[in-house]
């Protein structure tokens, strides 16, 4: 996951005064025999992986700004919002991925 943050003077369209960027690697294991489609994997990356990496990005921005002796800088919490109609297809893919995982986990018990 790649994240970028920049800040500048209010109303200025010039170069930012502060720019912070980071890349996080999130590794996951799948249940044996589970073979999600590329659409399901894409939905997982765009939802769960971002959600899982966000707290580390938030802390990184905060601590980097503090080490630069800047005023406290805290990014907002990651928010999950209700999907817009164009995102319904992606939501169905995410739901399908969740159902497959639940089915596989329940069959192993």
C-alpha cells in the first residue's frame, strides 16, 4: 500500500511545504484450497488491506511530523462509508469473498 500526504500554505498552488510518503507491505495467508477470483482479490486489497494499513500510516505521519518539530499532526480515522450506486458491484464482490471464507471455515470445523 502506498500513501502520500502533503501540506502547504492555505490558498497556495505552489510546491507543498511538507510531503510525507510511505509504502507498507501487508501479507495475508489464505485457507488451503481457497482460490479467489482476481475481482475478489482486488476488492480485498481496496477494502481490507487499506483498512489494515491505515493505523500504521497514521502513526507514521504523526511521529514523522513530531521528529521534525512540527505541531501535532494527526490524520483522521479511516472511515467506511455506504457505497454509491457505481460501487455496488465491488460491494457484491467483497460480500462474495466474505461468504466463501465463511463457508470454507465452517466446513473445516
